[in-house]
C-alpha cells in the first residue's frame, strides 16, 4: 500500500540521488585526470600553452623561461649569516632563455632550480645583509652605511658629525674598517660611549 501510494515519488527521488551521485563521481574522476595530465611531460615532448597576445609560450616544457615565470632570489650574506629572499616576475630579457643563458645573466650565482614556471637563484656575498648598519670612518667624521640588497655594494645611509681625529686610537682602528650594529639606537649609545 505504501509503495503504491508513494512509488512514483520514491522512484523519482532515487533517480535524482543516482544522477547526483554519478555527477559527483564523474567530476572527481575528471578533475583527478586533469591533475595527472598537468604533470611534466616526458623528456623530448612539449606541452605548450599559448598566450593569446603573444607568440611566446606561457609555459613550455622545453627548458626555457616562460612568460609567466617567477624568479626567486636568495641572497646569502656571509658576515652575518642571514639570507634575504626576493621574488620578481620574469623580465622580457629573461623570457625564452635556457638554463645556460640565464646563468650568463648572473655569472656569480648558482641556479638551484630551473623550470619554465620558476627559476631559483642563490647568490653569496662576503658582506653584512641590508638589515644591519655599518658605522665607519667617512672623510673626517663618521657615517652609517647599509648594503644594497642583492649586491656587496654599501651605500651611505647617514652622516654623523663626529671629529674622527678626536677619538681614541683603538676606536679609530675599529671604525676605519667599520663596526656592525642592528639599530640606530645601538649606534647612538656606542657614539656616546666613545665620545665620553
């Protein structure tokens, strides 16, 4: 009696549940296969996705920097042991380069990873990182210098009006080569100490 009264509704409900179940399973299966297809192609084959506005491939699995590639720099500073990381988009002069050609742009660096979508560059510097301040003799006074990120070059950050010749010989010896500080407050305290 129950089946006769509600039979059509039950069949419709089970049909809808079955159709939804098939849809969910199909979506999962197709998405899973798409992920498998996205893996790198075997050596010698190419997987090309063309940018609509350019003839240069967005990502070509042939060992060249793609148009949408990210470049990751890791600058290691030996004197303090810090690493500064920086990320940029591939520039026009990088797009299409092979690993060897890219390495020519950064001859003192190590290319640690290379793919059409990402290049990782590691570079070492025998300097303090830009997080530190260097107090040293400048002309006949003192100045604070900072390292320019991605280089060993120091740039003038601030001049300090102190007569270098009036400082003790030990302090002069240290400040001729430079002394590292972590903050301006530390430098102020040091200057007060050596001037007294």
